[in-house]
């Protein structure tokens, strides 16, 4: 007889912690980026720095990204329903896809604007010293924000928060390039300011493509990482009563994993005994690994003779 078990992990505490951490870190990012975008764009217009304006627009795009994360966090915590039997964790993958697309679009726009400016070098003004101070302040603020958000993301194991944290790091890197471009402009090399904006555009676009591509693969049922699969396999093999297994398959859903496996169990055992072993395997796997559900299929085998 074939037996299937669908086991749900007891992870309410972890989910609640993740939701709280997501909201706290994201609202912190909203506050920082709102202040930075207003300051950078205003100072950029006043000082004549295209690089600082581009960096300010980048910060403004982060506000949109932050609200995408908040929306995904709200929906991903919903319980399973008649239309989503495995829950709503893939809202996180969708959010990462949107984040990547946003970064790609913003980066492309920044690069195009900078390239257009470089075609008319005579129109590039000498920037005001205030632009340099604002760029340096933005660099420090974004680096601190990145370190805070990454620490939170790693603590709660959220790929969506990791993506948003590295988004903040891309901002820090862009602010560094912009500060260098403004410094060069002040030293008598006006082309360095739009060149800095062009570099920032390429940096943002490249990171956006990376996030977009990875999220797309996760939405297409990409398997878990090899080390995660190996760890799950060890837990299955170590469970008492399991003589072997095959066809272990995994797929990502948000930061969790859906898996199924064929268990080789002594065919002389009763149906109840085989069922209990399969349940034990599922319980052990979801308790020790980020597995949302484990589907087990029992294959009765003849025990090997003891020597």
C-alpha cells in the first residue's frame, strides 16, 4: 500500500519574528530613504550635480521598493486557503522579482540620461561644494542602513530582506562613485560628474538583473541549494526505520522548501508501523530544516539479511 503524509511545520514563532523584523527594518529604510531623496535631489538641483540628482532618484526608487516589501510581507503571512493550498510564501519571490525589475529600469534610465549629458560636455556646470558634503553624508547613511538590514535579514533567514539590504548597499556604492565624480568636477574635471552617474546606472541595472533572474528561477520551481538537499537527505537517512530512500525532490517557495521523497521501509511491517515511520521522517525534516511541507511515499522493501 502507498502512504502519503503531508505535514505542516510548527513555525508560528519564527513567522511572527520574521514579520516583525521585516516591518521594523523596512520602515527604518523608508525613513532614511525619504530623507535622503529629498536632500539629494534638492541639493543636486541647487548645486548643478547630475550625479547627485541620479543618486537621489535612486533613493526615491528605494521608497517604492520598500513599500513592495511591506506589501509582500503582509500577504505572505496569510494562511493557506482554497486557492493557495501551500500558503502565500511566494509573494516574497514576487516581491524580489519586482525589486529586480525596478532596479533594472532605474539603472537603465540613469545610464541613458548620463550618456546624453556626455554628448554635450559644454553644458556640464561646475558643481557647488555642498553637493560633495551631501554625497558623503548619504554614503555613510546608506552603508549603516545596509549593515543593519543585512543583519536582520540573516537573523530571520529572509531572501527578500537580503535583496532589499543589498539594494541599500548598491546605494552606498553609488554614493561613493557620485562623491568621487563631484570631487573630480570640483578639481576641474567636469565630465567626471556625468561619468559617475553613468557608472551608477550600470551598477544599479546589473544588480537589478541579478535579483530579477534569481526570483524568476525561484518562481519556476527551482530546487533548493545543494547543501540544503544534502542536509535533508542526512536527516532522512538517520531516522529510525528508514532503510533507504530515492527520488528526493525539492522546490522553493519564498524562503521555505517544498519536498517529496520515496522512503524504503521494511515490507513486513504493518501499515500503521510504516505510516508512523513516514510521519517521523516528515516531523524530523520540518523541525531541522526550512521545509514547509514534506510529502512521503512509502515503498516496501525486503530487509537485507544480517551477516
